[in-house]
C-alpha cells in the first residue's frame, strides 16, 4: 500500500511540474498543454487502476476467505445422527407377527374336525316314527324283524340305500346293530346325500302261507265280499289282489289293496297295515253293483310280502256261495 502511495505522489508531482513549465512557455498553445495534461492524467488513472487491480487480489482473500470456515455444512448435516432409523426401527421387534400369528395354535379347526366321528354320529339325519314300524334285515317283509320302532321314537339314520323308500337305521336298544327301516310312516330330518349307500342283501328263502275263509257280505255304495285271512307262515304279508267271478251272473270284479283293514259298512273298524306271522286281517272283493247273495262265486286271491303285489306272493282259489 505504501508503494502505491509513493508512485501516486511521483505522478502528481510530475504533472504539476509539467503544468508549471507550460505556463512559462508562452509559445505552446493552451490547447496542446491541456491535451498533454489530459493524457498525463489518463496515464496516471491507468496506473492507479492497474495498481488497484494488483492490490485487490492480495487484500480480498484475507477478508473474504472466511467462507470455508462459514461452511459448517458437514457439521450441520446431522442427517446420519437424525437417521436413527436403524435404532428406531424396532420393526423386527414389532414384527412379532410370527409370534403373534397364533394361527397354528389358534387353528384347532383340524382338531374339531378330527372329532368328526363323534360329530357325525350325532349330526346324522334322524327318522321320526309316526306309526309303529318294523325295522328288518332287508327291504322286504321276507326279511326277519330286527326290532319294532314305536310311534314317537327318533332313530339315527346311518346309511342311505338303493331302495327309494328304505333307509338304514340304528337299533336304539342295541347300538351298533342296524336294520332296514321302511319310510312309509317316517319323517326324515337332515341330509342323506353325505351318507354311504347300501345295497339290499340276498332275499332269504322263507315259508309263506295264509289261511283264507269267507267271512260275510257287506254293503256300502255297492256290495262287497269279505274274507278273513290269517298269516300262518314266517313272512309278513303287506298286500293282496282278489279276482272274484260271479258264475251265476257271469260278472267279474278285481280289487287290490296294501292293507288288511276290517271294515264296518263304509267305515274302518280296525286299521291293519300288514300282517306279521300269526296275525289276522281282512280282504274284500269290492264293487258289485248288485247283491251277489246265493250266487256261485269263484275267487282267486293272491297275497304278497311287499306293497303293490311284489316280492314273495302266494295264491289261493276259493269257491263258495254267499
């Protein structure tokens, strides 16, 4: 800086000397003197400017170089410190999902379904008995009676069958013993589709026989020939057909029924759905439009062990005069 002031004073001194010399020399025009002064001042100004430019770089850095110090950015970047995410990430700890997933423990479903055997035992369909019904060893009266289901009882159905009007029921008096239950007088509750399907066993060879006698002539809307029948065989009787021929009038009437009721005129005196061995019932040749009394009658009577004259049947012919 001292060097700069020293040069400046020399230049100013030179300018003043030149100005004085010009004043004393009258032959130099004023215009030339002013031009020289101007040029001299311009030179001085250039020197001053160059000197200032040379001085600035040496003085500026010391003053302006606190920038590196003022850049505490690395220190002010506590991002790694604030990024306590690793520490604050108790996600693995909070992720107690494996422990909280008590799914294996909470899934006693298999255990419940494993008890399907007892569950199935008591959730099977049931049969409500509306009228005393024999439960047999097969789907026909030719099979032996296992037990008689009484009216009002609830039986457990353990299987379905290939016969539409039979199911397999359990004997409540002897659990584990099953039999074929006729559903004619039964109300079934539940779904049979999930049960096993059973086929009928072979038909046993049983003796079938009945004793037949003419009983009496009855009237209602017409005249009927009544017969008494007794089951003297070992097979239950469930249906019959009568073909009665009036030889005198040359007339014939045919009657078929699935019961052996005793009638009194137009009413039923006793309801008899079937005849077990040793039981008695009644059969009728109906629909005579006239009184056949004292006519010669030929009657062909067929009695069967199943409804609608099926399964084992026996036929007898009787001739009589009412």
